[in-house]
């Protein structure tokens, strides 16, 4: 049945499910005005830039996923950060490119650009950082549906590697901090980590070309996050991906430079869109 579904619609459906479960169980949204603004800003920016740079109207699924991620993850009493974060996220796909590929996961880029100055009190913005409380059912539904979807589109190994690395490092972190093991594992039960593990690090357009490489990079991201969490950065997973992901992409791009670059570029930018069901895959690329 999955083969008959337009997989570009999978991430929007899944992330909408997270939104519905999170909001009606724990009220994770600041308000519907903010998330609608974030989605609209992302979709409009995608359509305008796609039309201007490629002469075509991009499929809006990718931008919708970016916008809804921003709407869920940004916490601010103001509305403009939602719009700005969405615009920055989509623009990064068109501007920050090497060899026809964008290096940052779009929403990860936009979120980090705002979260980093906010961490030092320069902006009145914070990341969503909540768990599902004692009600396990919303979390279980999201993880079961999400992991099944990721498995069907052949990105399960990335999410599974990240979860395994996070749990293993949680044991070490608990030993260092003196907190209990389950206290350190608890963040995985929140929507922030669900979005991160199911959408951001599985984005095929911004991951390296080999399966083994993807798993090693995922472990490296978890290790960097380990140290960032020890340093008490709330948005630690986003910063870790922001730092490690593009560096790994650059190494991979230049490491495989002697291969058939043209074919590789087209396949990597086109296949993921369909295959993975992650946010940046739905759009054509300026290079294509």
C-alpha cells in the first residue's frame, strides 16, 4: 500500500499527527495563529523562490513540513519569529548550496539561527522542551507510526542508530551528572526529539551518500549532542545536527568527487524526495 502513496505526503501527514497528539494532549502550541503563519510563510517562500529560480512551482509538501516544524518547535510570545524562522529555513535551501546540494536541513538551519542568540538572551525565543508526561499513548502512537514509516522509506537505520546512541549516552550522562538513567532518557518522549529523530536527521538530501556513513554520522551527532546537553544547551540536538551534518556532507561531496557527479547529484536530490518523506526532499533543486 505504501508503494501506491505519494511519499511526498508522508511527512506532512506524520508531522500533522504529532501536532494533533501533542496539542490536544499537552497544549504544545502557542496558538493556531502562530503555526498557520509559520506554514504560510514557508509555503509562500518556497513557491516564490522555486518559481523565480527554476521557473516551476515546487510541490508544497516540503515547505509545509518545514513550516509545521517551526510552528511546533518555536516558543515565543511574538508572531514574527515564526514567520522569520520559516523564511530563513526555506531560503537556506536555495542559497547555501555546494555542488547542487543544500547542506543544512532547512528547519534545523532556521531554528538554530534563532535559538543560538536566544540562548544568550538576545531574542525572546525558546525551543519547545516538553515530554508527554505520564500519558504514554500519544507518544507510543507517534513512535510506532513514525518508525514504521521510516522503515518503509528506508531511513529506519538512521533513527534507530540515533535512539540507540542516545540511550547508551544517557547512561553515561547519568553517571556524570548523578541523575537517574530514565531522567536522561526522558527527552526522547517529547515532541522535540520526535521531530528531530523522525524528520531532521533522516532528511536524505542532507545526509551522506552511504548507509554506513549515515550511521556513523548519526553516532557523531549523538556524541556532540551528549556534550552539548552536559553544557545545558536546551536545543542540543539541533545544534549538534547544525554542526555535524553540513561538515559530513562536505566531506562526502568532495570524497566522491571523482565519481559520476552529475548522475549522483540528480539521484540524490530527486530520490529522497520520493523516498524518504522528509522535509526538503519534495523540492527540485536549483542545480537540477
